[in-house]
C-alpha cells in the first residue's frame, strides 16, 4: 500500500472527496470523541446569539481528520512522519470537501526515503479550508 | 473505532484486529489526528461542561452564564504533528504541554488577532517520545466575517 519512489514524480497529485454534505450530527460525533465540546460546533442558539456567527461550524480538527483520511489512504498506514495544517476558512454543515496531496519533493534523510507533500482541502465553492504539508516514508 | 467514525474514516486498520494484522503495521493503530483527544483526560479542559459549574453554551437562554465573554472566543489556527511511531491500543501516554510563541496580527475579517502556540509532547510507557504536537490558537477581536 505504501508509495514507491520509482512510481512517484514531483507534481503528481492525489485527490479524494473526504465528506459530502457534512451533517451537524457529524459535528456532534466529533465533539464526543475529541472531547472538544465548544458550543460553537454543536449549539446553534449560542453560536448565533452569543458568538455572532451564522450557525455552528466544524471543528478545525474534524477537517484535519477528514484531510488525514485522504493522506493515509494515499501514503499507507503508519507511514506519516509529519502532518501539519493551517485552518484558512471555516467549514459549515452542508459543505462537501475535496482533499488533494501534491508531491513537492522526493528525498532521503538518515537512510529513509521520504516524500514531502503539500496539502489542500477545498469546499464546493473552490475555497480552501485547510492548507498544509506532510512528510511520509516511501519504498524504493 | 469511535474516533475513526467521527472523522468518517472506514479504514479497518483503526478497528478490525484481524484485518489490521495483515497490514504493514501488523495491528490496530490510531488515526493521525487522534492525539488531540487527549483533551478527554485533562481534568481542567475548559471546553467540557463540569459538574457544579455553569456552562457557557445555551440552555433555557442562549448562554448559561451572565457575564459577557471578553472576546468572540478562540479558534484553532494551525495544528502540526510529528510522528515518531504509530499509536497502538495499550499504549499509556503521558503528556506535557508547554506554551510557545505568541504574536499579534491585524486582519480585515476579524480585527486584531492574538495568536498563541502550545507544544505538546506525548511519551509512551517507556518514556519514549511518540508524537510531538504544535497547536496555534487565535483569539479574534470580533467574529470572522464571511466573504
């Protein structure tokens, strides 16, 4: 399942749809497993009337988790060395997200073959919600 | 498995011991963003309602507290993980969090932004470093404007 250096080229991309029509219930599930019960993510009344947003929105870490699904499907299980993101726009219920990894570099470090990836997750309007980088071990 | 479900990831390596045995990692591992759930084990975590304390989310009214919060609240700006090995069931992790840098920025969409960084080190039962996390939070002067 792991990537092979011989089959990779800089600029190659891998894209997956990571969520379609994101439900509020998914936000509740993520609150429960992550332990982050910030009402901004599950409590519409609070979020509208107190926080001043149009409604509940996704935990950044949920979007990172969805992006991570694309990443581990691409690089294989247990292959990630680094995974980092910036949350560039909020994600709302009803959003459909696509995540893309692009090969930025293929290199060797301390005897390990590595791939550096740039990562971007966008919503149905093409707006980027997560941008980041990752590094994973690859095979020859 | 519940965590994998909550990030909509059906990969059996996160819950099916038989299927996971046949993979390269040889057994169940945790998804890459799972370490953040350490919040469950922090007795003082401020984003969880606590026994006997007022909660700022809605109940009879839109908030359960009477004082107005000082800002429109904190948002997560960045998250970075460095993995030294996969996390496996049975691991006992000890976590140490240190504050990192803080900085300010002016933004059109949310006024003055106050960024603060936290570095969290996850060590296993042998004292070995398994995950290092760097989290950047931001407090906004006003809610982020929607474009």
